[in-house]
């Protein structure tokens, strides 16, 4: 019996935790949940709250608590590996007294540590944990993040469907259901799930975010902007990433209007860059969304107002302590450094990425070669070496095959746009027309694609088609203004 080895308390999910400290279990539950200013219960981890470091208090109140230590180790892993190892070993040393639940969490979380980790093993351990403890939505979220970083939304969906029957009253489970559906292109189901989460809790940021994805996919850019701005008052308790990422979505919508560049600039300055002034900011998270916005602007051309901002951002991402933590960040940082004449630093970052990949197991190395390839393409693109960039990529390039860099389809779209531009810059106008015509069949409401098509048609001497493409682009831009 678990109770024979010491006092057991019950956590937020109803799972048994070995501790005699009320303060310890309170810190663990605070890691899971917090109250918003409007007194709507939120799950901090699930809702991307700012105060995830509260988990460090658990081991202060009970240094022997296995759950407190292993969750602290996971929180610290990417930022302070030495402290993370201390908590990991503290948890390992006390496993014999742990509850069945704590041992399952320990096995699942510890499988995520180490550059040579086996992602298949980590996934199976999380799957096993969730079969036994299906109400543990934090472990579900952790497993879904694993799936995200290996580019497997199908596995992510299977996990949430596995636990859905036991969590139908939780708003957060519907956001977690919605996202893999988005990534699998099942938009109507994704929309339905996100709306369900939003109906249960209008302050569920993840459901809000996923609805925005749906609006953007359907080219309902004005509806996306209106919806997200209505929700924005609930974002102030979000992490640096989620706060700036939601505003990134709004700015990307504004980019579809040629007259709204001042609004994009305002969002960059006041809703992304200004986040750096906060005392609890996570710098990499802000820089990632800043990079993701500026590369979109760069591809479209109106860089006059953003040129100095890009140089300042490039100076910031030269900080090597930020490198090799996020593949998506590294790839965009390579572009930013190359495009601002900091080529030597961009090459240094590329070298560290290649060194990093050699530390991975053989299966992961093969997978992440695509990440290296994309970084090399963005290096050449940033330098204006379009012929070199063209030679690196397959004629059938599709950014959706690069999910393993840790980016959503919406975030990956910019790499397709880069590809279209490279084709046009290198005179491959017939190929550009082919891929762009296919794309506008699915996303006919994006004016930028029609502008690119006009360039392709003009290069091919198809004057009438070019005129029609310009008219289509202008009409869409006017509608979004």
C-alpha cells in the first residue's frame, strides 16, 4: 500500500503524491493552475502562464518529493542543466518511496533528457502514463510538445483522443484536440473543437489561438484580427511566447493589406518588442516571434520601416546562450544575421547546429538533416545568393515536410514564400507559376500569392494573366484594408 511508506496527498488531477507538506502540493498545483484577474480558473502550464517557475518551490518545502523534483528538473532542463540534474538525481534517489503515479511521471519525464534520447521511447512512456492516469493534462501537454518537435501531429491526436472521455468538462482538452487536427488539415473538426473549448472558457488562450489559425487558413483575415483583439485582454498573464505569438498572428493578418504596414509596425514595437521590458521575460521566446514577423515582412518587401529594427534584433540573436535551444529560432537567426551582413556570425551558428546534430541518435540525425538544409537555404537567401539557395532545395519543396523544426503550418508557410521568391529570382518562372497556381487553388484569398503570380506571368510573357492576377490581388488588399 502506498500509504504505508508515508503520507500521500492528492494533486489537481486526483493523482497520489508522496509528501507530508501542504505547501509542496500547493506549489505543484500552482504549477498546474492559477486564477486570472477575472477569477476564471486557468491551468498555468496548459494556458501558457508566466509563473511556471513556481514548481521550484515544491522541493523547497519537501526536498524528498519525487514529483516536485522531476517536474522542477523538466522546467530547468533547457535553461540550467546543472540544476536540472540535481533535481533529477534527487527524484531518482527517492523513487522507492514514490507513488505509482510519481514513478510513471519520473519515467516519462526523464526519458526526455539527453541529446541522444529516443523519442519513440519517450512517446510510449507518456502514452502508458496517460492510459493509467488519463486526467493528467500536464503530461498530455508535455507529450503533445514531444510530438510537435518530431513533426507527428497524428500521434498527438491519438493521445488526446485517448484521454478525451475522462476530460470532457475541461476546456483545455479541446484546445489540445484542436491543434493536431489543424496540423493534419482537418480544419472543420479543428474549428469545432476550438469553439467547444472557447465556449467552456472564453479565456482559454490555446483555444483562442487555434480559432485564429482556422480563420487564417480560410483567409478570413479581418475576422481573425477582430476575434484576437477582442480576446487580447486575457493574454497579459500569458508567457512571453504565447503573448507575443498571439500578437504575431494579428500582425501576419495585417500583412495581407498593403495599407496596414503601420499596424504591423505598431504591433512589433508595442506588443512584441516591448515585452522585453518585463522583469520575467523569456528572451528567446520574444526574439523567435520577432524574427518570425520580420522574415514575413522581408519576403514581402516593405523593409524601409523595419531595417533598423532588424539590425537591432540581429545584434540580440548573436548571443550564443540562445543558440541550439530551438531549431526554428536558429534557422531564423541564421537568416537575420546573413541578411544584415553579419555573415561570419551566421556561419558560426550554422557550425554549432551541425555540431549539435552529431550528438543526436542516428534516427534523429537523419530527421534533423532537413533542419540543417533549411538553415543553409535561409543563409543563402539572406545573403541574396538565390542561385545557391535554389540548388539546395528539391524542385518539389514543401515546408509542411519540415514540421520537425518545431513550427506550425502557419509558421512554416513563410519558407514556402521564400521558395516561390527564389524561383522567381532565378528565372524559374514556369515552375513558380506551377506551384503558385496550385497554392491559390487552396488559399485563393491571399493577395501576396497573386502578386507573385503576376510576376511569374509577366516573366513568361502572359500579359493577360498578369493583369487578372493584379486585379485579384488589389481587390483582396482593398477588402482587407
